[in-house]
């Protein structure tokens, strides 16, 4: 009898494996944001932002007359973005370079500043658990704008130190996690600011987005890039979705989010409230 059951199990194994391999992968199809600023109590300023995707990878972000296009290398990692204004010669170009292990090693941004074309170059090197990041501008290659060192433990950034031109540490931030969600940014040296985040227990739509952009090492790449690009927030590396943000900084703007979810526990909509209701953003998500 045992031999018969074992034989049935062996025969069924290919079917079980096939059914698992055919399990549909969740992919983003589109994101639409409507942001309303009620400083003018009568009507408010309304801004629309649309994200388009192909096979789950971000293709473009369009806001009013500005569109940012995303391009990928043969390994399907983000290679370049081009931001342009319709009807204008204005343009910003960003390039990303990786090593053989798919770790980001260079970030360059070409843009206009004071009527002059400027290239900002961010160089990233890996030394064991430490990641060193330096930023320079083409207007003066001799001056280091940012000299930052990150400490990585178990694949996530746990500390960030900033040095001045004399190599003295002038700022140190510690990152605390709960279930791999970055719940607190705590200044150990500097202005002693503390940022707090709370998360839900559902699948993160932002992590889904950045994973498909930066690949395996997104939990290190995104925090580094977030220092330079507002489209990528540090908190998007979390396994779950951000609910609330608060800070001890005097000028900090609190944020509260409410989500609705689909059967796969991914958000289908989000209501974001800032500045005690002065700014409201309604976000909708669709999936393939």
C-alpha cells in the first residue's frame, strides 16, 4: 500500500510543480495620482500624475507638461531616464551604471543650473559592509559636495554618516526596522531629528515598483538614490505600505494614508492627507 501511494505521489509531482510555476506574478499596469492643494479654499490647485508600465516595469511618469521616460539595460535594470518639458528644449538626463554583481556604482545627472549645463556625478564603492558614496559637480571637480558612508547589515542599510571637507563626521543617522520596514530614522549626530513611520500588514506596491527597476539590490540602491531623486523614497523598500509619517522637526509635514486592497492584498487605492488636510492626494493602482 505504501509503495502504491508513493508511486501516485511521484506521478503527481510534475503536475504540482507545473501548477506552482503557472501561478500568476503580480505586475503593475498603471498608477494615477490626483493631488489637490487647498491653500486656496475655494478650488485649490490640482495636479495629475500618471505612471505607465510594460511587463511590470515603469516606462514613464507624466505630470502636466513634463514627462520622464525610463530605459533599461539588457539585464532589465534601470539604465537611463530622460525628463523633458513639452514644447521646450529643457531636459534632464540621468544614467545608472552597475558592476558585474548588479550593484549600482555610478549615478550621473545632467541638468541646467543658472543657465549652465551641469553634470552631477555620484560614485558608489563597496568595501565589505560599508558603502561609500561621493558626489561632485562638473562646475568644480575638485570639490566634494557629499561624502557619505552607509553601513549594511543583512542586506539593508542600518546607518548613514556624512563627513565634511576635513573628513570629520558631521551627521550620523541610524535606521531602525520592524519586519524589514524602516520604521524610524534617528539622528545620532547633527540636528537630532527623529522620523517615524508606521506600516500596514499588506503587500507593498512601492516595493513591487522599485524591485522591477533596480533588481536584487534594491534595498541598498533605493536609499542611496532617494538622497538625489524624489521619485524614489527610502520607505519604498519596506515589505508593507506606509500608513503614517511624523517627525520631531519643527517644519515637518505629517502624512496619513488610507488604503483599499485587492484579493492579493495589494493596494488598489490610497488617500494621502498632508498638512492637516491642506494637501490631499488620491492614488489608484491597477495590475496585470
